[in-house]
């Protein structure tokens, strides 16, 4: 059961959900002037890091999917 909690597909889902949440937060922040530029930059940096993590995990999972 522990393996299911930490499986690659589950981790990808969690990262995608966090990425989507950050998208929503960024959209809300931009729509509410005055914009906190520092907070906005931090959220965007975290979102980009998540996108990179997702891409890396997807790349490592692709050869396993083909087998």
C-alpha cells in the first residue's frame, strides 16, 4: 500500500494539481490590483519548477510505458 502512495503516476497527478492551483492563484493575484510583484514572481518561479519536475518525471516514465 505504501508503494501506491508514492507511485510515479500518483506523484505526477499531485504535481499537476499543484501546478493548476498555482495557475489559479497567479490569475487571482493579477486580477486584484495592486499586484504584489514579489509574490507573483515567487509563484511563477514555483510553477516553473513544478513544470520542470513534471517533465522530468514524464521523461523517466516513458521508456517504462513502452516496455
